C-alpha cells in the first residue's frame, strides 16, 4: 500500500523530558489511517526532535487535526517544544519508506531494522512557476541516477542499500524563505560509514548530480536513528 509520510521537526526545550512521547505516539496510532510512527533526535542537533508518521493519505491526517483527540496530542507535546512546528508530507518512493525503520517495535517485540541510521537530505528549489514541472522531473531523474551509480560504493562502505525519495507536497521553510523540497533518505550501518562513503572517488564524481540540479538553492543533510512503532 502506498502511504504519505508526515515529517515534523520539533525545536525542543533544553533537557526536555521525553516521557510525553509515549502517549503522543499512542494517540497517533489510535487514529484511523495512521500506520506507523517514528521519531528520533537529530544527530547533529539534539535540540531537534524529528517525527515521521505514515498515513494512508493526507486526508487521514487532516481528519485527525480536526478531531477532539488532536487537542490532547498538542497538550502532550507542548511541554517539549519551543515553537509551533510546520509539518509537511512526502509521498516517498518506495512506500512505506522502510529506510526510516531503524529500530522497530511491534506489539511486545522489538528488532533492529536493516538500516541502523538514516541520512536525510533535503534539496531546496524555488516555488511557483520558477520551478517548472520539467525541472521537477529532471531533479527526480538526477536523484535516481545518483542512487543507481553510487550503490556499489555505498554498500561497500557500509550502506544498507535502502533508500527513498520524493518531493514534499507543501512548501518548506529554508533560510527564512519558503521553498519546494526534494527529500532523499539513504540507509547506513553507522554515521561513520556515511562519512567514509563521502571520501570515496565515486561520491566525489557523482555528488554533482545532486548539487547541480537545475534551480537548486542548496541542501541540508542530517541523521536520525528512529524508534519505530507499527499499528
């Protein structure tokens, strides 16, 4: 089944108690159309908590936002955060994006996923007519070409071989402006493995496929080690 993944980056209070995350994810998994909940602090910035929620479709999430249960969800998360979040949705290919399933809990059992760490990259583009449909299609082709042409070197340095990518359906803020965002997720056995891959000649030769995408304003890259809860 094809899902859409809600992505939310929370700016947290320093030293925030993460205990409210348990009732938060239970509330989410009780909602019709919610299939999977993942969360992790960003490795590069422990003051940021990232939530990835698989919904059957965007309307399932919108129905939750309009429901009475959404108030209790906000009440649970409010003590943790310093500012209102700005969620966006990504229809990842493939779906569901198992590359984000780093440590999975189903019922009373837990198990490590195929990817211990997920690298999450965002490429930012103009909004409106400035970023044409052809440019969007070319960007997706460039990402797939990068995946295909680096896979052997990636796996050799500790990549899991799992990946997912897709354009966010909403505009995403970057450096104070709203942008279109193409999200690429790659799986690794460790962050050190990713750093080793970046030193390879293959990466140096092929990274231009990503950095040279027409209209690109820039990129961000960060890592997560998600706890995953499945309905």
